C-alpha cells in the first residue's frame, strides 16, 4: 500500500485447485463437517453460559483446520438472546436467512437452524442456494431438493463428484434432517439437540433381545412352564410377613 501497510492477497488458480479440493471432500469428510457444525451450534444454543444466536451462518463463516474439523467463525452479527426476539436491524446473507428473520426480523435459535439446514443441503448437492434479489424470495436449491424428495428421486441430487453408494442411508438421513431444518414454519423445525441426535445417533441392541442361538432353549423353557406350572416357587427367599392389625 502507498502508506507502507502490508496486505495479504489470495490469488485463486483457474478452477484447478478449487476443483481438486472439492474432489478431496469425500462423503466421510463431508459427514464430519456436518457433525462438527452441528456440535458447534449445540454449544452456542444449549451448552454455553449464555444463549448465542449467530445470525449469519454460511459456508464462508465455517473454517476448516488441517484435519477438516469445522470451526464456526465471524460472530460480528451474533447476539445474546433470551427466548424469541424482534430486531429492526436485519443483517445477514440472503439464501441463508430464515423467512421470518428476513421479512419480520424475528430472531430465535430456529434462525440458525434454518441456515444450518441450507448448509447441509449445499454440502450434499455441491450447489449454492442463490437468491436472485432481496425482493424475490426464491430458494432455488431448497425447491430443487424438495421436488426430488417428493418425487422419490432424492438420490439424483447428490454431488456428482461424491461417490457415496456405500453410505446411502447416511446421505438420505442428512437430506431428511436438512429438509426438516428449512421448514417454513419455525415451530416445525427441530432443536439443535434433536438435530445432532438424528445425525450422529446409531441404533444399538434393543433391551431383552434374545440371541438366535438361544431360541431352542427359550422355546423349551416356555413349554416346560406351560406343562408344569406348579413347579414355580412363589416365594424364593422363604420369608414370611406379619401384618399387625389393631383390635
């Protein structure tokens, strides 16, 4: 600069490096990023000493370290709120702002959840949710994903560079969660504590589940009880009870 101040300039190559980076983000990496962002929002909304609403959650405000661990950044518009609030200063990025915030200034944790849903769908499809203008509220990406979801062709919306046939169930789960987060009615959107359970939750063995190799033993035991019901000891510890009644 003329005044001697030094600045850093980032020069992008003609698509080659950016395309290679995109190809490096396989499903495991993208799933890791989604889960990391979700954990960050859970901390801001539920685990922090004060409830923090970011208000400008978008991909450019998600920083990745060398291990692709996401960090939520740029809290310039973040606010500390208790419950739902109305603000006259609507600021953020169209395409990621929830309808009630962009139009009415209604701020709540559900505003961040809407933005998170958009980011999930962008990560899965490799497409941006662009808005043509501030007066034309047209969610191109959201409409695209929703139409394919209702037609039963949701597997066609995935990023072409993303080979996730082995993890199709996880991809569909994340698409479903993303659509839940971007519902028009904020009351229908889930809380982040529920969102993260839906994303990372795994099914475990149910209680009282008998193994298959125990089937014959269980059948034999049930049959024996049915044929000899008197063999059951009604009092295993041989103890008696004395009840005192007044005269």
